[in-house]
């Protein structure tokens, strides 16, 4: 192409044609690349989603090492790369978390209350499963060392320890 002013028409085709498309995980089989490829871009407008998908596709997407400061609440709560707002602020204002414009959000954020409900439901089903397993394991064994004088506070503490251990996939 000539640098002559106004001469913008190309007179020949591209010299080197690509025979296959770029694959970002062809040589890089790391865990980080798998996480980046599996990431769901939510809370952003269509244009920002396309930009983020392009970055992922061509290995330009770099995750954050530590949270950034939100432009609305000024707290270090932005955990997604290339975003300027945290999830609660973007949900409250109903704007794109990346560009900050009030446009149609393609995939809205999953509400925190829904996450906690799902977490509690999983805990209760895991608790039921573990209770069933414990009953199956101790079919003929009776435990006569039960302390019936436990207070309600002790029961709550034990329940808290149990839930904490279940979430860490550990046993007492």
C-alpha cells in the first residue's frame, strides 16, 4: 500500500493466507488456560462480551492477581479483569461492569442470594447423604456414650464445625 494521500485501494490480494485458525490451547495445556477458556463473561454488554471473547480466543486475556478498585464504591472489590465496577454496583445501577454504559446486559450476574441459597441447598443435601452413609456404616453398632446434658449452644457450635468441615471436604 502506498503512503500517497488518498490512495487507499489495494491492488493485490494478501500475500500469506492462513490455512488454519489460531488455537489458544494447542501448546498451552495449563490449568490457568483451562480456567480462562471456561470462564463465563456475565454482567457485560454485547460489545464488551465480544471483546473479552476475542481476548480469550487469541490468548490476550490476563487474569487479575489482586482485586482492583471499583469506580463507584471505591472499594477493592473488582475481581474480574478489564472490569471497572464490582458486581453489586453494576447490578444496582444496571450498567455494564466493563464499560459502565447503560446498555442491554447479555448475561446478567447471578445474584448473591441465589448463590447462598444454592450453597445452603448443597450443604443440606450433603448433610443428608453423610447421615445416610453414617447410618449404613453403623447398622448394628449402638452408641451409648451420648451426653444428653448438652446445651443448645454446644449443639450450634458442633453444627457450625460440621458445616465448616463439610465445606472443606474434611472429616472431624
